[in-house]
C-alpha cells in the first residue's frame, strides 16, 4: 500500500507506472529527489489525480505559484499530493484507499511549471 518514486534533475520519475490495491485502507506516497538542484530551480512533487484531470490540475497549478506549491488550494481533483522538494530532499503524503477504485484511470504528475509534460505516469488500481 505504498507508491515509492524517485526523481532527479533530469525531469523524470524512475517509474512510468505504479500498482496499488483498492483494498488498501491507506496508501503512502513517497518521493525522493535524487538530484542536486534546489526546489526553486528543479522542484518536484507527486500529485495523484484522475487521468482526465491531470492536464487541468497542472495548468491550474501555475496560477497557484510557488507559494501554493503549484497546486490550487482545496482542489477536489487532487486526490493526494506531496509537498514540493528540491535535491536531496524527500516528502510523503497519504491517500485514503477508498479514493481509488479498481479499474479507474488515475495518473501521477509533477506540478512544477513545465514538468508535467515529461513527469507523469499511471496509477494502476487492482481489486
């Protein structure tokens, strides 16, 4: 019941797809930034959202700016998100298992400006 991702200064997550069970009561999302650049230059986060909402969440995150962690405050489309981290840092978030349904279409992205085009993957939810 954990999603563990690494990302570095090359603007890529180490995985394109992660699998979790819909039976998990709670899902831990862990991000490790393996790069060296600071958060202002190459910050990363992990945002879990329905695949259909991923591009809009990233676009709306630009409006929230750095002070908002590049995520709109209180956005119901964001199922879970870690804070923005820089090189050498890590972050963890928790997602209630009931938010993900088996067979649903979910994605994870980085909402730092310009990153979501390359930094995205699929969350596969099994029964």
